[in-house]
C-alpha cells in the first residue's frame, strides 16, 4: 500500500464497538478467512438473514476500499477479529476522528490502515460523500496525507514509522524479520565474543 485512490463508504455513527463490527458468535474461527461476510452482521441483515435496505453496505451507491466512520471507532473488547472482518470485506483504510488504541494496533497488524483525522476534516469527508457518492478520496501513505482533491482539502495523519514501512512493503512482523535475515547472519558472522565475561 502506497497510494490509495477510492470512493468511500460513510458510516457516521459514533462509538462503534468491536461487537457491532463482528458479533461474538462469529469468533469461533482461528483463521482470518470469511469474516467479511459477517461484517456489521446485526446491522446488515434482518432476523431471516436478508439484507436491510437502509444499511449503508447494502446501498449500491456506496462502494470503495475506504470506510469513513464516526468518532471512537473500534471501542469495546480487544478482539482482533474486528480488523480481520473489515480487511476481509475489502476495506484497506478506515478513517475516524478517534480510534480505540487496541483496535488501531490490530488494524495495522491486519494490513488495514486506521487514519485519525480532525473532527472538522471528518465532517468534510461525510459532506463530500453525501454530495457525491462517487467522490474520490486519495490517501498517500508515503506523505501521510489524506485528501479530497475535488474539494481542495487535505490533512496529514500520524502512523508509526515501522508500521508505515511494513504496509508499504507488504511485511507482517515475521516477514520483516525474515527480510533482515541476511543482515542478521552477517552481524553474527562478524561478531566477536568476549569469553572473559563468561569466567573462562
């Protein structure tokens, strides 16, 4: 992930917790597969499993790899399945004015970029999408900038340098360690051990 240019799905609800993102009854699986079909399940489907027409994911005019959500997204329990569900559904980025810390960590570990913006800019995003559901949002991870080019609005966001590198290079934590294998082996090869410290 370096630059993402996409339409967005608006979900202007505050305090969306992880149980609303993925209900606890779907947490039996230990793999990351197929969680997307149950994303926001209780909001998305009725008691008979039929899509609710008034929920945004069931509205064909809203599509894209970016979810724009209300303040305090991902609060509640620490389940990483919430991030899995969002990523498996196809979202690459979630934008909010505030994220729960554990959700933010789980998202980054799942190649899902949480972008925290000011409330003012979040309102701009919601207004732009309401005005035109086909408006494009541009996220440049290298510059740490999110923009609405048609409205000439942009804002910078924070992300840890390590997670930024992992997202741009496609590394998870293990993948990053393996990418450093040659350097590690070279260091070990050239390292001089002081046996005097062992008492020998």
